């Protein structure tokens, strides 16, 4: 069976930098398992996996835009050292988590001065090419239970097509606003993640 959407894939991988340094590897561990099409791995690798079969060994170079994104200086901020309460010594490379509306966000210490530190919210691999060596171990169809967490639920809360959404099942809500305006304050109060598109008229 070839890798396609809604298949469960097991693979061994080694991830290296452009300089050849090993960043991560499944060597000596259980193979990585994911569901193709469920966006469980970076998009560039997921694209490259499609069509491969058990036993295939191949290399993939994933560019930043299809990996962890380009490095964004706007995601760095200088803060006083006293914000790190309970930390005896703040050092470069330390990782913390900040609570945000979207959930915990990892932050790394980029540099440390006498009274301040620069925190960085970019992924540690942002702006870098990802070089994968892949071996496909197994491929099978995903069960209904395995797919349930990835089923599309329309942002209007109906999820059954009643809103006129043309994108049920693929995660791309194509609603033209039907079902969204009923409980909406016109400013995003309906909780719709694509609010501007849904309420542009």
C-alpha cells in the first residue's frame, strides 16, 4: 500500500542540518508513527512522503517555508531579568513557556545582559533547512477511531453541513457566513477562526 491521505505510516528518520549535524533521529527507538494528511508532521515532509511504499529509503530537503517557518526578529523581545522569578541564573538556551490564548508558547533565552535578557518565540529550527533521511517501515489504512480527532468541525458549531459550509471534512471552512451571523457580534464574537472571510459581506 502506498502512502496516501488517511493512511497510518511508520517511518525511521534522521534529521540533519545543512552542516551535517544530526538534530534528531529515530535510530535505536521505535519508528515515528503519523497519519498522512492530518498535519502531524511538517508540511514539506508530508508532501514528500505521499506515494511512497514500505521499504522505500529516500532523502528529503524541506525549506523553511514548508518546515518551521522563516526566522522572524519581531518574535524576540527584551525583558528585565526579574521576570524570571525562581530562576537562580538565567542562561542562554534556557526554555520557558508563556501562557497565551492559543495555549502554552515555548520561549528560549537568546541572549543575557546585566539587567535584561532577550527571549525568542521562534521555533529553534525556524529559518533552517530540514534534511531528512527516511525509511518507510509500514503503511496501513487508518481506522475510524484514529481519524476522529482530525474530523472537521465547522466553526459555527454545527459540523453537519447545515451552515452551508463547502469544506466539511477537509478542515478548510468554505462557509459564506451562513450559520455564523446568528450568534455573532460582528467583531469575532462567534469564535470563528476565519471571521474576516465569513463576515466580509
